[in-house]
C-alpha cells in the first residue's frame, strides 16, 4: 500500500461507536514539508513563525490562582492545584492540540483542552530486589503540569480516562500516547491526561514559557552537600533535581482525577467525579516507567488504600533489555536486563504489553504466555512491520517552532534510508485500547496473537523480506514494500522504521490488476476486523487507501 496515510483530525465523540467520518486536513501533508528542512532543522515558516520571544511571553495576563483542595486530597499528598491556566496568543500549553505540528481543532470533536499545575509531596524510593519499593526520602515537594483533553459535555464522556506519563526521551514532552490512540479515545468519548514526568522536560517547559511554567519543580530533597546525593548522574539528569518523584506523582494525579474535589475537571462542576475507569499508558521510556510503577509502587498503593490505582495498563514498546525498567531514583542503576523485576505478572488488573519491530528482539525477554486468569490478565503483542520512533509522535506533539523555543532540537522526520515509516502504528494501538476497554468493562478477553517468528536469534523472513508472525496488517499481508524496523542516522533513527518499495515488475507479478489488489486488501481487512485486531473506522480507511492506491 503505497499511498500516503494523512494525519487525521479528531472525529465526533460518542459513547457508542457509530460509523464515523474521519476529518482530514487537506493541507496537512504539504504543510509538513514547509515545517521541516533536511536534517531535522526546523524552518521558521508556518503558523508559529511569528511567535513572540520568551521575554515577551512572560508579560502574560493574570494567571490562574490556586483552588483550595479538599481534606481528602491533602491526605493523599496533594497540596495545590492551579488551573485551568489561561490561554492567550502568547501563552498556551506546550504541545497544545492547536499548536501541534499537525494542529487539531478539538472543539470540532466536542472536546476541550485544559492545563493544570499540580503540587504535592512525593517519596523517593529504592528498589533493591523483587517486591515493593522502599522509601528512602519521604515527602519531597513537587509541582508538575497536567494536560487534560476531555469531552466538553459530561453526557459525552465515557467514564474512562487514559493517563499518560509524557515521554521525555527527546528532553521535552512528546504526546505519543495521544498521537497513537486519539482516534479511539475520541471515538469512545474517553478523556486523555498527559503528565510531565521528568525534570529534563520541566527545564524545557520553563525555557519555553518562564511565566507559565516558572513554578514547576522536581527539586531534589537532598542538598548538594548531602552524601546521599550522588555526584554522578545521567546526562539527562541533574543533582539539583530528582527523577524519582514521578512514581507518587502518577498515583496522586490518578487519585485526583477520581476524586470529588472541586479542582477536578472531570467532576464537570457536579461535585462528583465522572471517572469510572482509569487506564495507565506509557510509551518507550515511560513504558519502562510503568513497569517500575506496576511492580514496585502499585503494591504499596494497594496495601495502603485497598484499591488498585489504575484499572488496566498499556505498556508500549518497553520490555526486556529494551527500556524494560528504569532506575527507581537517579542514584541507583536500573534492574539488570534479565532481572525478574522487568517481567509483569499477577498484577490483579489487565495489562497489555506492545512491542514494535524496532525493539522486539532486544526486548524478547519480556515475552511470556498470555493469560486470562483473574489475577493475571495479560496480553503480549509484537507489531509486524512497525517502527518504534514514528512520524505520528511528531505530528501530534509540539510544533517545531515551539520545540526550538523550549531550547531543544527538533527530532528528524527522515533518516538515511528515507522518511520515517508511514506504516500507521495507530491502527494497532486503536484496536489495543478498544480491546483493553472491553476487557475491563465487559470481561471480553482480547485476541491472542503469536509473536514475530524468531529462529537462532534472528527473524524468519518471507520471500519479500518481511517478518513472519506478529500482529499483522495489510501492509505486510498484501505487501507493496519491504518494511524495516531500524534505520541509520541522527537521534532515534536506530529505532525508526522505513520501507523499500517493490519495483513495478514485482507489483505486476503480485497483482495482475488494481481490482485484484483491492480485493486482497479487502480480505485482509475483513479477517483482521473479525479477529478484533482492527477497528471499524481503521478498516474503512484502509479500504479507501487501497482503492486510491496506484497499484499495480
């Protein structure tokens, strides 16, 4: 399938999934070329070219004032919630929907976006062995930011909230979970919440808008002359801050969203939270964070409260030796690659782990049997043909001008072999989230899928160089290209996918006519949809693409 799959705008929010039209911005694809220039350096052209300087942005109108939080939240460790923060032409959320590389008009989908500053007290933990983590420094003050995208009207809210620790691997917040699941989130009427999860991202935010984000803090509770404050930290860390505050932040934000506190936007002003279910999501680095959280911190929350902090987890492209766990605090190492702490078992709520073709071999240690046991509901998926570093994660995160304003480099959209893979990871993640929700709400177990076929440590390839096994799509089962999971070049090209299109002779041999190609795609789509491995709206889109493709 050689046609370009354009980035889509939001659809209509519904609690019941109707036949939905996908809103596509016609000028999106062409605009991307004007936004990025070779080598990933941003152009000044585009809607953000006239953006004011940080100094000018500092002179913003009155900011939101803290709203007194209730006693229940104070008991959970929260101290302040500020927001929603005002939005002006010169001061808006970093990564705001209408300031993404591919802007989205959430209002057309019946959604609103709000940003909050959430403050509290977090413990710093150590995790020396299997079992729950242990507190080493209690009650460290923090302030993080929380981005909320929710249905404007409560009657359109499904009751499910997807809570994502925003990926900091490029040293700024990427909205990757939103990028890959927003179609399903909006189709189902869910809420998405993104949390700044690391001090290095806080630095970028404070550079981007010092007035808006000046109060953010992951300050290290240990002074620089305290011998417990290690003298050597990772390149994306600093002794003045502490990465290990994220665990309690993640718990406390989830508890805030479930609370009836007046500061919670999901009460819709009624005094009662409309949240019925909360799903944890992390991608790559923050997928690894979820492993730490699930195995080390979640048991502490359950022991203290008697309740699970989240009703299910989607652990994305993090497993085994590839981002399978992270240091519990910045002064101790991550669990070793083969350590059992990197495995997920007996969580008590459903867990899906999803690996891409870029990372499944390094992460092969995360493989385990699927399970429908009540205390160990688990699925492991490997997405055939997909890349780890996707174009979607850049489309649906901050625009290039804003990344530069944050003092960060713009990640390259292309690698030495060509553009990042156009094989759409979202068709898998939409279906995964759909099935996860059914699993939790109705007890309908998701399909199991055999992993990518590996022999003697290497993938088993078909006649066209594509992997066998794994979660399939028409891109591999009705192929027009060979799909690779790893490229070469700058930044994260080593985990960016790419394709090598077939020549005309191969296409003519495979598909005697355009109709033959379209029929084969149709059969593949129908089979995947029947297996619940493809949503109805993605199935429709793939059929449209096939009909429009210049094949053969």
